[in-house]
């Protein structure tokens, strides 16, 4: 897949809980995917629960992308993700439009 400028974009989807119980596995999955592409989109439409450990995985991914001149896009935010990002006022940190996938 490529974006409008022709840059190759990889996409992964995360489903279910993004919590402390899955954080280590999700961290490995996300960072591995980020290493393999210039632009990574993470589809969050399937997230049913997000805790601070899951949020830390997303924040680490964003910081890693920035440090390596890569782009991380969070897309199709589920209501659970939107709730946490709005509660903690982190929309600007990620720089993505908070759109719930309908």
C-alpha cells in the first residue's frame, strides 16, 4: 500500500485488549513492524480496552519512529482509545486525527 505521495505504507491492526497482559508482545510486534517500513499505520479500531501499559507501547512507538525519521500513524481509533487519549490530552502528542471508525 502507498499513500498519496507514493511512499510505501505498512499497516498492522491490533485487536482486543491493549493492556499490561499483552504489552510485551505488542511492543515487539509494533517495533518490529516499524523497523521494516518508512511509514507504519496502526489500525486501532479493534481495541476494546487500553491501559497505561498499552498507551506506553504506542508512545514508545511514536518516539522510536521520530528518532529514526520514520512516520507512525494511528488510524481508526476505537471508542476505548479515544476515551484514554482525550482523558489524558494526548491527541497532540500523537498528531493524528482522532476519528472513530464507524
